[in-house]
C-alpha cells in the first residue's frame, strides 16, 4: 500500500536535499552557513503557505541531526503538555552520535502562551543539546521572547526580488521540476501553459505540485493544455459574479469541490486584488483584514469548507467586487 508521501505529489516531489531546494543563490549560501555553523535557532516566517518553510526545515534538520529529529505540527500539538512530555524529554537527552538534536515546530503561530513560555526556558537550558526550527505564517502571533532567541528568516523573497536574475533562475528551476513531474507521469503538456502556471505559483510551490496532480486526475486525456488549465486554476471571476448577484448556491458547490486546495484560493485572491475588486474603494484595506482572519481560521479548522464559506460571505459584505 502506498504511503501518503508517494501518492500525494506535493509530498512525493517535496525537495529532500539542498541541491533540490529551489531558491536564490544568495539564500542558498545562507542555508549552507546555518548548517556549517549550527549555532542558531531558526524562525521561518512567510505570509504565504506553501513557500518552502517546512521543506527547508526538514532538509536542515536532516543535515544537522540525521534521524534525531522531533517534528511537531503546532496546529495540533499546541499545549503545554506537549512541550513538557515530548519536547522536554527529547532535548534533555544527548545525541547518540555526538550531533545536535533538532526540534521542528511547524505552524508555530498556533502555540499557546504557556507552551511558548516553556519553550523559551527549554531553548536556553538545553542549547548545548538541541536546536529549534520554527515555521509560521503570522509572525505577530509569535511571542517576542521566542523571536529574540531565534534568527528570523522571511521567506517572502527567497526567490529574489521581482525581475531579478535570481527570480528568473528560480522560475527556470521550478519549470524543470514541473516538466520532470509531467514526464514521469506520462502527461502531455503545452509548455506555454506550464510557464503560465509557474509564473502564477512561483511563491507557492507546494500548491503548484498539488495543482499539477489535480490536472492529471481531472483531465480525461492526461494533457496539460489551455482547457485543462481553465479547470484547475482558481480564476474566480465567475465566483465573484455569483457573489455580487447574491447567488450563493454555485459558490457553495465550488467550495465543496475545491476546499482541499484552499491555499490556492487565498493566493488567487491576494495576487489578483486589482482584477476582482475596486481598489479605489475605501473598504479595500478591510479586504486584507478579512483575508488574514479567514486564512487563520482555515488553517486551524478541521472542516475547511466552513471558513471558506465565511470568507466569501464577508467579501460580499464589503461591496467592493467589480
């Protein structure tokens, strides 16, 4: 029986080594420096899920600690009991091989206040035994004492600034990865369409891999062309038209089909604010507050459909759809 990492392409093609990791050359040099010096606790932050934080945390941990890594998803393991029972027990023991042990706390913006205080103490007490790597999407929810004990790394520009050589190199590397995925799975593709996908999702490679799999599973002839692209890319013009005209049944149907790709919905709205909304409206700033609030709700909710329905309902109330 296949494990999830094999049949979910976002996991199957997740970068496993530093050579496979796509980022600017400048950022890659920073990574090598962290690995060689191994004297910092790291906090990876990005407003966009899918930017490569967790993948990089795992790559660094593998280089530094090998198999002596504790991985916790803080959206599920948030409480003080987890810190006391799992983390404290792990970091208090020395490595069997003379390495540093590594604790990865994914989605650390979900950690409770008491757990955060306890972590602060563990970081100081067992600095000679272990290193911590935190990832988060909302750094404002990370306590100042925890941030002060880490090197904070912003992932919003790891591919370089827009228009830079580094960003173009990252786009080329991402395109090659997508071509490999398509070739290995015997999917024919229009290269121009694939380039459009890469440009659109360069900062969200996790969802880019998921989207290619979605195309594969929902295209009868296994061909990635303009027709398939329209099925999968979350171009929301029709959805917002339904919302503006107060027809919520098709919106609910859309969410029911696409809720597992919720990250792409937020990315599409955020990246195309000027396409879908009247940006001269005085309420446009409220849109970003709505996006931030509902994205957090969606991350933490076991049922993704409910906060997505709430998101579109809140956008309807702003009355800024073109």
